[in-house]
C-alpha cells in the first residue's frame, strides 16, 4: 500500500486511518515502514512456506508476503541513493538499530539490511539506539556508535531512522538541524509529521507519504 501511495501521491496515514475504521481489520498493526524483522515472524513465515511445499501446496500468498517485505528495504535504499546521489564518503547518522522499539534484539533487524549495503558503498555510519548498541556491535563492528541522537546526527549528510523509538518523536528538530552538515532525514518508520519537518527546512522522505 505504501508503494501505491507514493506512486499515486496519496498519504498512507490517510489510507490506514480509513482501513482502521473496519473493526475486522483495526489500526494497531497497520504501520508502513521498513518491514518486519526479529527472530520469530520471518522464521515462522519461512517455516510455513516450507511445510506447505512439503505437502505439495504452493502457498503463493505467504511467498509474496516475504518478497514484498524484502522489497521494502530495497525501495528504501533506492530512496537513500536517489536523495544523496553519491553514497561513497557520505557521513550518515542512523537512529534505531533494534528490530523494534523497547528491545535490544538485533536478530534479523531491518537496520542491518539498510546499513550493510551503505557500508559496502563507502558510507561512514554513526548510529544510536537506546538499548541495542551493545548487541549491535556483534553485528556491525565497523560503524561508529554515538552516545545520543544528536551526536549521531553531528556532521551528517543525512539521518536515517530505522526503529520507531518514542524518544525520537521528542527530538528537538532545530537542534538536530543545527548539528547536521545537510538537513536531510530519511524516515524509514514515519516517526515525524512531514509538514512539520519540511517547515523546519529539512529535506524529508518517509514511507508512503
């Protein structure tokens, strides 16, 4: 849905709000972003597909779910490349490393699939996460870790948001802009309200909006 919204000029927040009025669907889990991760859901989807294949059943729907989930990362990486033009030698701040907020779990975290390709392309990464940095060092030993969000953003050509921690919603945007080399935010979790951020002078790109 987020891809359709971007192609048509619609806002995913409006679409989700409308869908949420249907009690059979609800609003709670309709969040556009980088896709699901973690140790359970990806494994469960893959296991269910495998079981179906062993039974001679082509579970095409779940296969497509897995494909679309992987494609969310690729679409976001394209957005980063299109915005920065050249990734090599760019200083990029990353906010959020854990696969979801309120945990330090890094297993199959979408942030890994965002950061690793950027490193291969020569980007310099400085990241911050409220809880997951110790475990993140096992997965991402070649990046710099910052003590707070503003330190992660200092001197950055772009700031990428990979996990929707509540504390990120409370950031002082004026202070954030002041420490960045170029005020560019690529919001993979739709943490900020686009009009507010753009009014502050940021180049801002999110998912489905």
